[in-house]
């Protein structure tokens, strides 16, 4: 949870630097939920090391990821009412969609060749924190903003290989925490039930190592995506 705690500390520190007089700053809170759609690309790299030699193969696959996002945030309008700072937390509940790919063999004739095999990736539930800076536009009920954030996603990774000589297949599968960082921009439309629209770019790198006597397998998953989310909430 180190990265989320650090982001929360930044939000708290920023708020501490602001004037605390009610006449100079106005504080509000919002709660909401909505869907999130992400076009995600996963790049999987497998490295096989035996003795003093190693071989590496990489493949990538893409697909749509769907999730529900529940969020809560605190907002502080500065003295002139045009600039707003916000810090929030979110819970992400993904649909169980899988990104699948195939690792190609290296076929160099060495003992450390990478065997052909399937791999897959899927997300579990996640927690996140965001910090954003925005401005009121138009009549003041709309806001545009930029944001940075971090999430902790509980994800499942799997990779397999088939021995080309014997036809015997094997698979390594595990659940690991990954830490996608995000940057983006958004627009909040005012009203009784404010609607929040935002676009973010996320990226994470997850490494995983399996060792056996005389054998080391290094797996890396680089996950990136562009997400569009719509949230409908209530401001207090």
C-alpha cells in the first residue's frame, strides 16, 4: 500500500498548505459510481535461463476491459472560486475479462530455448487514490481538471509452455498485486446529479520469477491502457 499512502500524503499536504478560513475556501464532498471502459494492451516477456545461457521471447495482446468504479472525493475551492483541488479514493470491480496471447519459441537448438505456449492475464478487485487540480468554467457549475493517480489491483497471471520433443505441457499461474499509475483529464458537469467524464492513461510493470534446480524462469507483464469512465454522483 506504499504508493497509495504516498499519494494520500501528497493530497493531505496540499490541503494543509491552503487557507483554512471559511471566508477564503469552500470545502465540498462527492460520492458516485459509474462504468469504466479500457482498451488494454498486455506485453508478456518470458526469459529462460539454464546454466550460463538464456533465451527471451515477447508477445503482446489487446482487448477491452470493463469495470464498475465507486468513488468518493473531497474538494476545496480556493479564495477566488476559480481553482479547485481534489483528493479522492476509488474502488474498482472489474468484469472477469481475459487478455490472452501466445509466446513464440526461440528454436535456437539450445537447452534454454523458450518453448511455445499460451499466456493470459485478468484483473481482480482494486483500490485507488487520485489527486486532481481543476478550474470552474462557464457559469461555474462545470469544471475541467487534470489528475494523477495510483491503484493497487489484485491480478492473475499465467504462462505456459509445451516441450516440442515430448509434447508435455506445463503452466505457471499466480495472483500478484500490480500498481498501475495513471494520468488524465476530465470534465464535471454540474446539476442536481453531477456527471463526471474522464480519460486516463494507465501503465504498470509486474515481474515474477520461478526457480527450479538448474532453471530460472523470468516473467514480465507490462500492462497499459486508455480508459474512459463516466461517473454520476452527489455533491454535499
